[in-house]
């Protein structure tokens, strides 16, 4: 089953995703589990200021104002990748 990020956000908003402190612990992982693990440092991001039309901001805010600039950045990142793939 594939779930989109928006579907996960909607589930969280409805309270369907929560931590259950009474849930059983998962299995102990053997030491070999971590042999292929890599530390991945997240890319840094630059802070910018940008003017956008009100309807663009409203679209990305959708039902929640929280995280709308991240959603805008994700769309811009996807556009850049698509343009680079064309080249």
C-alpha cells in the first residue's frame, strides 16, 4: 500500500497517527543490522525572502499553515530535478 505525504498529514490531523506507550517493544536487532548503515548529513538550506501572489501562498497553506514553505521548497526542488533530467 502506498500512502502519499498529504494522506499521512491528513491521517495525523484526524488523530489517526499517535504514539501508543503501551505498544510492545520491537525485536532486538543483531549487531550485523548496522554493518551497512551510513550517517547521512542533511543538506543545508538557505533562507530567502520571496514575494508570491496571495493565491499561491493560500494554495500551499491548504488546510494547514504549518509547513507551507517546506511544501513550496519541495515543488521547486522537483522542478529543478525535472529540468536537469531534460538536459
